[in-house]
């Protein structure tokens, strides 16, 4: 049997130890880090990897892309796929900063809460994404919009940067999302007045919404927070909460470690899927992560 080899490429100075551990536990024999990799270097690295093994062994080689930029990671996936020369192939997978699997897990958990406790899924729901310029916020916005939700990207440093993200999403994924500024409490309250669901995906340790804002939100069904570092991104949401009412409101909370549990299983599951796929080469991104996460969310 050929060895299962994972080449981990990142534009950063270091590959993520988290991802390396996940890959080792999933069963890779050899995990090799490539750091400070530029987009223009991806094709050469991929071709260097494919020609060293017979085509039938291509499914024993995986190229993984890290970093902290969703668009760059997706561009790297495309560059890798374009570099393949038939009949040679390899699996490709990106999960920059764990964001693809984290976003997938958060959206899948929210969907489960909606279906179980609020009647209906994501389609048509008004979703406000805080931290939308980060990778987790970006991917969760796209996943939800692809599921038919009405998504608003909420800016923290003016509307320009979220507007640019919205334009990128339109071009790349064909989704229309709104963008607004939401830095002050008054601006946040105005956003929440027209919101059914919040995804809170801002920087670790940052409080995005106070309990007062949540209590005053007239339509807020679910408030999801991926920040596990105190204080919680949404006051009143416990890290293990999964569809539990936030004190003083009717809103159901989803906490970072409830999301993290599904995220962890999703990333492990995608590595295992590539290790098991002997007859076809796979290309996996956050849309594949979402499909898997949906099947992993525990019943409520
Ligand atoms: N639970 C899990 O399994 C899991 C896994 C991975 C990551 N995470 C968490 O997911 C969150 C997002 O991570 P990330 O890598 O996507 O992004 P990040 O780089 O950690 O955060 C960037 C986002 O936070 C916003 N932000 C910064 N300060 C803010 C403030 N005071 N108020 C509101 N927004 C603020 C930024 O807005 P500007 O660009 O405008 O500054 C940007 O949109 C983090 O809390 C991270 O720890 C959780």
C-alpha cells in the first residue's frame, strides 16, 4: 500500500499545529509543512508531488491549504486543480484558520436549532453576521446565503470593507448579501431590529453584543457565538449552549464549544474521507464541510 502523504501549504510563517494533529489522528502516515507559500508557487509544488507516484497512487496524496484568507485558499485550490496533468491527480482540501469547518458547523447547528425549535430552516431568515471580514464570518455568510437566507454583513470599522466582501461574494458565489456598519450599540440595535439570527464571529475575546441588546431585539430567534475566549461574544450565551434560551429573552443561544464539537468531527471526517477515497480524487471546501456538518449535528 502506498503511504498516505499530506502536504500542508500555508501562506503564513507556520502551518497550524491544530490541523497537523487532526490529520495525524485521522491516519496520514506522513505530514509535511510548506510555509510562506505564495499562490504562484502552488502549481510547481503540486506537479512536483504528482509525478513522483504512479497515477493510481494519486489518491494517497493530499494537498491541504491553510492560512487565514478564504479567497486565497479557494484560489490555491483552483491553482492546484489546474496544475494537475491527467491521468495524475491528488486530493485537495482547504480549511484556513479552521474557518471552513467552523463556519460549516455553526451554520449546521443553527439550522438544527431552527428546525427543531422554531419551525423551518435557514431559507428566508434574516441573518446578521458580525466579524464578517474574518474568515469564519465570511464563510458562514456565504453558506447561509447559498441556503437561501437573507444575509447582512455587519462592519466594525466602517461599511467599506464589508461592502467589498459582499461584492466578492456576488462574483465568486453568485449570492446577494447586504452590508451595513454596526460599531456602536445604536447601530447594532438598528441591525438587530431587522434580524432573525445572529452569527457572532468577531476576534477572540471581543464582546460583540450585550445582554441588553439581545433582550431588546424583537425578532431574534437564534444567537450563535464562535468565540470561546472570555468574555463571550454574545453576553449570556454559554460555551456549551445548544438551543438554550438566553436568560431574559426568547432567543436561543449556540455557544462556541457546541460549535467546536461539530467542527472537530467535520474536519476529522473530511480527512478520513480523503484517506478512504481510492478511486476518485476529491476537492473539498466549505460547501463540502457544510454537507458533512449537517449530518453530524446531534439531535436536539
Ligand atoms: N469555535 C470554534 O470551533 C472556532 C474555530 C476557529 C475560530 N473560532 C473563532 O472564530 C472567531 C473568528 O475568527 P476569524 O479567524 O474568522 O477572525 P478574526 O481574525 O479572529 O476576527 C476578525 C473579525 O473580528 C472583527 N472585530 C475585531 N474587533 C472587533 C470588535 N471590537 N467588535 C466587533 N468586531 C470586531 C474584525 O472586524 P474588522 O476587520 O473590521 O476589524 C473581523 O471581522 C474568533 O473568535 C475565533 O476564536 C472558533
